[in-house]
C-alpha cells in the first residue's frame, strides 16, 4: 500500500495523467481492496484540483469504475487547458 500512497498528483500533472499513473500502479497491488485504492486515489489528488469534491460525490466503487467517473472532469480540464493555450 505504501507504493500507492506514494502516487500523488503533481501540481503540473493533469487529472488524466494522474488517473493513468495511479491505475498502472494499482494493477501491481492485487491484494488491496478496490475501495481502499479509490480512497487513496482521492486522498492523493492535489489540493488545487477543482474536481476533488466532485470526484468524492461521484465516488468510484472499484478501480474499473474510477476512469469512467473521472472522465467528465478530465474532459473539462483538457478543454480549459486548450482554451488557455490559445
């Protein structure tokens, strides 16, 4: 579990990048319960993440559901980043 607890979202990391990195790390830890993995994921979202509370509301029940729950937020974040770049 220490491996997952060390996977913290970096300030410069998008939500999509964090979801992908966390998911890769969680696959290696098969003994942990999915609910605990989801809890660690949400706990390790960076405080600047605007969607932290919303992801808590749309809580993923397992690791297969986590990317699906995060998808609307990753799309929104990417849209905002593209608008800011223009």
